[in-house]
C-alpha cells in the first residue's frame, strides 16, 4: 500500500509556532505531527509514502532523512516554487502511484484513532473511485451525501455557496438540499487511480473538491462515516493541549 501526506501548508493558524518551522514538524508530546502520520500509515500497512512540501521544505526533508525514512520508502513531492492546493498536490504526486492500486491520502495535522487499514479495505470492497472519511461535526464546509453515502454535493455554510451533482452536471438548486445528509470531511481519503482521469489537464493550484464532484457525476465517490472514532484537527495552538491528551488517553492510538 502507498500513501500521500499533505504537509505543504503554510500553517498560518498555528502561528507563532510555524514562524520558524513547517506545520508538520510541530510537536505533540515530543513527537512531530509528521512522524505520527507516518507511523500510523506504516502500522496500517503502507510501505511507501510521498510527502508534499513547501513551507520550510528543507526541514521536512532533513527530518525524514535523519530518521532513516522510518524504515520504509519515503519520497518528496517538491512544491517549493508554487503551493498547489489539494488537487494540484495530488496531480503532481500522481507519478508515484504507478502500481495501479488504491492509496491513502491524509493531512499531516489530523489525529484520529480510525482504523486506517479497515478504512482502506472498505474502499476496496466498495470498488469506489474515492472514499472520504467524514463525520458529524460543526464546520463551515460540508460534503452532501444521499442515504447510501454517495457524494451528491458540497456546501459552504458561511457563504451559502453550493455545488450539487445532478443529472450528469453540477447544478445549483437550494430547494433540494434538505434531501441530503451533510458531513464534515476528516482530511483522510482512499483513492483509486481511476480518479486521475478526472484531473484537469492544466497545471497549477486547484482544489480536489471539484475533482470529486466531477467524478461523482458518473462514478462512485463514497463517504465513510467514522463519527464514533476519535478525531482532532491540530490546526491552532490551543488544539495542542487537546492533542496531547488525545495521545495520552487513547489506548488505540498506537504509533510504535
């Protein structure tokens, strides 16, 4: 199994901690977020990982090398010249996934005790183009699913922007939003290489959200509700206290 870790973000919400280091190298109980992500993916069965870098990229590269790539193959997707967002970052790293097998994608600043191996297996069983880990929580942006957890749209609760998959095209129709189940995205994906067919031909930054919405017109983009699992976005300095408690108290969160 292979995986991609998104570690290129500027980490603006974590300032001042990210004034002199990348977000992925912020520590929780003496362990960097990047190491936690790598060890979690390794424990789930990942043998090869690609990490995208931008902000203080050299520090991440040095960290991985000094730790002997954590006993697996870890390569770098270099975005130092231009930060490519989630879709652009996936496209730049697509060459790495040359074995035709589905792979995992996760954000470096997410902590969860969700069983990643089981999540991956469910993706294989469902034969989906992509499976998105989602949960019930309050946020500003939601994925919208039908009763079978098939992706039907996306909504920004703050701006009112909505993008719906209907009739083979993206349509705006507020009157049918009540038919959908809103879930917050958890920053973890299982993706089949077939998704690459929906990536735009142009280069540069773009969000993976529109890619999923286009693919959902004719393919299966599914949600995986893991609301019963522990989950934490370590995006702000005040979240570090909760993150430390999460690592100390959650017996299922093994990183060895």
